[in-house]
């Protein structure tokens, strides 16, 4: 049975675009609960400027108060050297560095050309070398809503440059929900062939309803690590029309029913997912938390027993 590994990103990727500040106590309580669900990693927060992302202005406090569970890595997003130093002081288990493979999206999101991002992230990698593992997330890897297609060779080129700098992992992100399973299969084949020695993670959005299909396409190509967001929260403010990430609980439920070892406590995860609408103050897209797992059975209507008896009598 194939062992899969899930990374939870709701408390960073999901929360960062919520309009109302989520109290620090609530964040800490949720992360502590998620830590008991079986995740390989939890992306706790982001060490960006509080002015840029006020929702995550409590990054140090949250990192200092969570209860760390052995076997779970607590990863954080960092944009630059200052963010990296803050993350190291907060004892992050991994630094997640992000840039876009689309020039237009990188300018819109990070306010700089791609090559400037490469230079800034290279400085972080060299500064942190040997102290904390680094993951590189390449955004808009399957398409940009402002440019259109992003050539696969462009994505692989950036992946190659960071791999040569010694990063531990690469996350290939469908930031805008433009990927389709055939495209994912081609990308996965190329990634596994060239970067199979790294931690390879796929990050899908469900903007056009293809998120779980894309998970299956990546899985069939050899990917065993996936990002997900509790309740399907998230989205990119610089990707017009992009809605949330794939729902963690929906993806984990699907794969568990298919016989894969997810390492997750689904019942506990669903209980956490049912709290998410109350935390953010609005409905969330996740489905399984609402419908229940597929193995849940319900009592038949009372009249069914009478019908069984009537038909049995008629047949005798």
C-alpha cells in the first residue's frame, strides 16, 4: 500500500486572504488540533510584513505557543532574509520560499521580476544553508490568468536552478486552478524523472472543479506529497477568479476509500473541518465534512421493513 503525506496550508494560505482577523488563540487551538490528525507538515504562518498581510501579524506568537507534536514539521513561508531570520528565531522546522513562474503574476504578487525573486531567494538559501531545510514553491506552474500558458520547460528551468542550490523540496503550484489531469501527468513525469531525489509536492486549487482529478493524475505519476487546505479555504488575491485550495478532508477521504495509506485520522480531521465555517464566519467549500464519509450508513425509513415483509410474503 502506497504511503501518502499531506501538508495542511489553511492556517497560512487559507487565512491570509480572510477579511476579518482570526484571533491568535483560535489559530493556536486549531493548529494544535491539526497536529493530532496525522499531517506530515503544517504550514503555520508567514513571516512577511504585517502591513502586507495583517491577518498573520501574530506569526511569532503563534509559533511560540503551538504544541509541537513529534513527527509533524511546522513550516512557514518567508519572503526574504528578514523573514528568514524571524522564522529561524521562532524555530520553524522548514522555510517555504515562493516565486511565480509567470512574469506578470510575479510582478503583481511579489512586486518584482522573476530574476529578482531568484536572486532574493538564493540569498536566503545561502544564508540558511545547513540550519533549516528549505522548500521552494513555484506558483502559476500550470497557467497564469494574465499570460495564459506557462511552458513546462520554464517551470522545470526554475526547479533545476533551485535544486542545484541544494533545497530539500519543490512544490509545484496550480495557483490559479488552471491545471488539467493530462497536463499534470506530463509535468509529474518530468519532475519525477529529473528531481525524484527531492521531496516533490503538488499544490492544487479547485477553481474549475478539477482539483481531485489532478491529485489522482499526480499520484499515478509517482507523487506522494500533497498540499491541502481544511475546508478548501484559500485563493490568490493576484489571480483573478481563483478560488480555494483543494479541501484536505475531501482529498484524504477520496484516497483513503481507494485504499491508500494517508496516515491521517479522518474522523478527527472531519471534526476540525466542521469548525472552519465558524472560525472564518462564512461557508467553506469542503464537501465531506457536510455529507459525512461515504461509509456512514443511515437507518432506512420505517416503512421499508413493512415492504420487505409484504414482498417476501408475496414471493412465498
